[in-house]
C-alpha cells in the first residue's frame, strides 16, 4: 500500500488520503473551539446546573 502511495501520479488520490489524515488529527470538536467559545459553554453548563433553565419555546418566541 505504501509503495502504491509513493508511486501514484494522481493528485486526487493524494488529496483524498490527505483529507483522511487531516480528519483523523482533528480529534474532538472541543479542541477546535476558541477559548471564548469554551468559556461560553462552561458558563451555560454552570447556569443549567444551578437551576437557571428556560423552556425552549419561551426563548424562541422572544427571538422570532
């Protein structure tokens, strides 16, 4: 398989393999978030855990 990869002259094959490896290295989506996004999520979880909950329909009706 490695020999086939080294000997290929098709850029599309190499691009497909590159995508596979890039996707594998992405890992957990959490690692792709900015610190600000992570902080917002943490804050939301803290608010939920402390009982600050609002029904989905109430929130959506205010923003429609």
